[in-house]
C-alpha cells in the first residue's frame, strides 16, 4: 500500500539535490537562461533522447560516458541548442566544464541545451553562470524558468510517496516544452530527480515505460527535435524502494508534464485527447491516434470549434490502418456524431458536438470495433498564435 | 520530333469532348457547382484514386465497372464529397444517373465529388443540372469553375502537340485543389482529356509515371483525402499516336497543375521547391523532401521569411533517412547557409538568404553528399489565411 501526494515546489524537495537558475544575458528579456542541478554525491542516471539523426552536441557528449557512469552535476542553457555544431560543439562543452569551480568536485558533468540550431555556444557568457550560481541553494523555480523558451508557464512538480511499512521518498521534475512537439520539432527537456533507492538496472525500463503513454503520446517517434531529452537522476538518499509505488509516481509525473506541454501548445487554447479504441493492434491504434493529433485540418477545426467529423474519419482512413466505415463510431465526449453509415448528423447532434468543442478540454473518440487494442494521443488546436510564434521564432 | 504548344482554353479544344458547368444551388454563392464532361462515343479511361481506406462512394461506384469499360459521361459536383455514406452513397449515384436524359445514350457514366464528408447527395438538386446543361456545348471554363471549392483561381490547361510526319493531337485538363494537399487532406480532382490515339494498355502506366513527379510530389501516399482522383480519358479522335510526345505532354500537364495547386495553397503566398539530392536511395530522397514540404515549422518559417536553416536540418534528421551533419550542404537558391559544420552563418549570408525568401518562389536544397538519388517536393508557406480558411471550411 502506498500514497502519492503532490506537494509544493519542484526538485527542491528531493533529498540530496540542489538547483538554481540565473541570467547571463542569453535571453534578451533578462530572464533566467542557465540552470544547474547538482548533488553532493554521484547519482545514477537514465536518459531518453531524440530519435533525430542529427542529435545535438550535449547528447553526443553524454553518450561518451560509459554505461554505468554516475554524475553529480547537470548544466542546462536555453536560447542555443548547440546542434549541428559538429565535434567543436562537443569540445565546447568540455571547455565550459573545465572552468567549473574545483570546489564542486564535479564528476562526469552533463550538459543539456535548447534553442536555435546552428550556432556555437558563447562559452564566456555561459561560464559567467558559474560565478552567479549559489551552488548550495534549492531553487527549482529559478531553474524551471531558465530552461523555458516559448513556454508560457513554468513546469515543475513534486510528489511525496508514502509506502506503508517502508517510509517515504520523493520524486520531482522540471520540464520545458510548448505543445506542437510533433510535428513542430519544438524541443522538450525534462529532468526528473528522486531520492528513492531505485536500482540502477531498473531505471531505463521504468523510464521508457512511463514515457510510452506520456511524452511518447504527444510526440511521434522519429519526428522529434535535435535536443529532446528526458532524464531520470537518482540520489537514493531516502533509502526507500518500492517498485510499484515508484513506477506509479513516475507515470504520474510524466503524464502530468506531457499534458502541461500540450496545454502550453504554442498559441493553443484547448487540450484534446484523441482516443482510438478497439483496433486490431496497439500499433494501429497508436498510428491513427497520432495521425489525428497531428492533422492540420483536425487542429484548425478544433480551433474553429467546428464539429466536422469528416476530417476525423478522413484522417483515420488516411493513416493506413485497418478500418471499416460500416463499423466506425465517432464521439465528441459522449456525443455520437457518426455511427456506421446509418445516418447523417442531425442539427441537434451537431449543436451538442459544437458545445463539447467549446470546452477547454475534451475527448474525440474513434471506436474501430475491430479488435481490442486502444491508444490515446494528446493534441491541441492550431490558430493564429501558433503562426505568430513560429513565423519568427528566433527573434 | 515533336512540338508542344500551350493553347487557349481547357478541355474545349480536344476533339470529341463536350463540357460545361451550371449552378444548382449547392454553393450558397450561386457559382457553378455541377459539371459534366461527355463524348459522343465511348472513351477509354484510366484513373488514380486516393490511398485513403475510406474511399468515397463515387470511387467505389467507378470500381464496380470492369477492367476494360469505356465511358462517354462524367458528372462532377462540389460542396458534397459523398464520402462515409456507405452503400447508400453508391446507390444514390445510380439513382441520379437513372434520370439522365435518354437522348444522351450515357454509357457507364462516372461520377466524381468533392466537398464535405458525411452527407448524402441531394439528388433532386443535382438532377436539376441535367435540365440546365447544354450537352452540346464546349465550355471547359464553366466546368472548371463548378469543381472549385477553396480554390482561389480556376485551373485548366490545353496543349496542342505537333508530331513530325504524323499530325497533331490535343491533351487538356481541368483540375481543382488548393495547396496543403498533404497533410491537410484537401481534395484534389483532375480530369485529363485527349484525342491522341493512346493504346488502352499503356494508359495506366503513362498516367502513373506522370503523377509520380507531379501530384505525388505534392502529396504523400496514403495521407490523402477520401476523394482524390486523377482521370485520363481518351477519345482517340485525332488518330495520331506518338508515345514519347504524349508522355512528355502528359507530364507537362500534370506538373503544371500540381504547381498550380501548390500556388493556390490555402492562404499561401509562396511556392517552394524542396530538393533533396545525393541521397543513398530515391526512397530516402523522397522521404526527406516530403518531410520538408510538410513540416509546420518549415512552413511557418517560410511565411515569416526567416532563413532559419536549423529547422530544415532538424526536419531532415527527423525524417529517419541516412544523413551526416559533416557532409550536409543546405542552400536557399544559390545561397549556401550550411556546409558541413565548418562555420556559422554570417550576417551577410543570412541577409542574402532572407532576400531569397522574399521571392514568390524559390528552392531550398539539401545536398546529402552520400549517394546519387534526388527528389524534389513542392510546398508552400502556412500563414494566417490558412487558419482562417480551415477553422470553418464548411461555412
């Protein structure tokens, strides 16, 4: 038996971790742009990276470490992705870390970056952060601000997990990413810290399992940015371990943050769950659900609050999965707009579906009635704000 | 030796064909909404249809005819796709054709539809067109208007082909479709008529070959609407046949119309050719080129005239093809913005690339420097007009 309790703050509350963020002038706004996460003792770490063939320098820098490496220092910057910068981009990270204060005893330091592609890091500017950081502070909020790019709000969460007869542990995260993850290639970064005594050999599996229905449900594999990163870092300081409790808490965190990213969709106003159920295979359910969450015509219809279910049907049909128009049932929340080819949508049904679409969040469900596999993808509307934000992201 | 000469008009000028369009009140604007194409004698016909699993009723109606059927009558309506209408949707077409004037001696009549999904055809309304049509007119222009939906301009073309020592034939087409074909699922319809004496057994191959670098370069297979149709109809009335001349003229027509569709991209202002060259395989070149033409971030950057080549690189990397950032060269027309990881884009280069992007039409080229296969996909920008048009397409 265990209880999961959301508590205030972010990664501040996890034993063994310190964090903070400062401004070194990368963001013209003067907001925080460089963050650190550190621990006194080396931590086990597990990471999921982008499938993009052009992985950014910080990812390739990470991969140079051996399988079982531990770390006690993570540096994160915004405004510059350090991507498409070749071997020099990796060397720049080493150069930067060479100027870390000796007193920190940084072991296998990790860097993570987000921002514009194709520019070398400004090393002197970023190194200035090492003078500005209060390394013994617990300021998750400042770190969460520093990693934001087009995000409209900060993303952080902390959970306290009480396990009967064993004690309690914490798990927390900061995250950046603003909807449209796919197909827009907007970068998402997520750093999850925990003081649970998680066995190293389970970390990868648990993290991948949690990402499957969360970050992976808002992002199609392979169609991701050069920098996408989800990292789990464990201090083990609580000494408590319960696989079931930890797995559930980790899934809670990743799902929560994935939905926060969708909610913060660039210029979007609505979060929509696209459920494809009773498909022949999980693969087909996922394919169709993600096709829906990525369709421009579906996104703009949601923006226009137009219950044009023909676009839903057409997208499912175009996704290449097995489907039958005589069996398909389409619903907007509880409103059935299409059931086989039995009848046209009545004016009353259309009005009811239009009402559902006025909500900030709702579900569009396609029942294929062919098998028993289901998948839900999450998406948002696409409106004028998206165009404004992305027509000149670099400015 | 042969000469291809564009001449005025559309399918009017092809021997043996009559066409026209009228308004029966499907379009609230009162513009033409039903068209016909007919010939006195039965014609051979070849067609390419959407890969969508939910093929519209007119396509399934067509497919009921045998392999070698000939036709002398095609009816086309806009505003209603007759898709997701089940067996009843097919029966409706038969009911409609039952009221065709006996005097027409319609043989294996074909229907084609475009518009909103999920509604039965209004048979009495459409049948009214049979009273309004002047069946002996040659009014391609009126037909081209009748098949338009969100198109901003009519699309028709006619070519006269002079073949040395053999004589001349004509090939012409009307077409509808407004950019964003993929991933927007906007329907495209294209009807190509010819009086060339094209052998029936070559028609499919020639049409598919021509579509490959034209309609297929603006539309990813499988991600198409319920109604997409390209049809080639031959009256053979010129008696002239020259495979090479016909093939070239057919490619000219399909390429011209494909680019017209991109140019008419919903709310778009620019036509961009995305060339991926020196890939390991044609498949990979095509995959990356189409990923570029479909990327939201690329489309919005083009709208914003922002030479943010990082989005180009990231999209190529995310497309899953083999690529190497040390070898890649990216150009905007003749301006090299990225060459390996050798240097950052200078202010001068950025200014030159920005200048290219101000043009109505330009080329973004990615040289992978890995093999010798190339593919060019065509796309357009995505701006506010697209959102306006698609937020409420049905109104």
